């Protein structure tokens, strides 16, 4: 028995997004599936990273690891316009 390494996904796109996707497939020569998988991978990677960073920040805060007022003032002074 062969195993499937892919699973189909059906989505409803807003018409303007569908038009943009069609144009992109023509411009790049890529399939809609390829572009959708590429976009989902990028989105999921970003979300996983962001959630991990938030959890790490909460754990640091729970341990009482905060920047001092002086450290924060130095950061603001460095990047203020």
C-alpha cells in the first residue's frame, strides 16, 4: 500500500486575492499549489518563531528578568530620532 506524502486543501479566496494569485502564477511560471505552500510555510515559520519568542519573554518575566530603567533609557536614547 503506497503512502501519500501530500494532503489536499481547498480554500475560498477573496476575488482580488485570486486575481493576484493568477497573475503571479503567470509571471513566475509556478503553480497555485506551489505558491500557496510557499506562502503557508513562510507564515507558519514566522508564527512559530513569534510564539516561541513570546513564551520565552513570559518565562523571563516570570523569573523577574527585566531590563533596568537605565538600560531602557539607553536603548531609547540610542534609537530615538
